[in-house]
C-alpha cells in the first residue's frame, strides 16, 4: 500500500469512526450534532430500537452502508433521496462501495 493511499485510508477511517454515521451522513455538518443535541449514532447507547442503518450495519458487522454487498438496498435508496445531506451521504458511500 503506497503512503498517500494509506494516509487517505487513515483519514477516511478516522472520519467514519468519529463523525460519519452508519448511513454516511456527516454528523459534523449537522446542527443537532454541533449543538450537542445528538451525540451521533456511533456514540448512542441504543437500548431500544435503533434506526434501520444502525441495526443493519451492526447485524452485518460493517462500519457503514457503503461497505455492504447490497448497497444501496431499497430501504436506503428511499433515505438517500430525502434531502441534500442524504444525497451527499449516498455519494460518500458510493465512493467506498465494493
């Protein structure tokens, strides 16, 4: 693995672990995250029913939807069409999709 590629991989991995939600939304750009209303789905202790992308990614043992062999599934296609930030998330996930 070449050094620039490796550094790019580290940056993407850090972002996924800290501010990129399972669905691919950038939490750092979200006003609820910025004001502390939402700690992000990665830092939430889901005692009840988590949202579908969280549950699905955890069940499949993947970090984000883009790593799924079924990406984009029918459920997520609908989600990604809902808003500009969701469309940006789709592009982010498509870039890493297998």
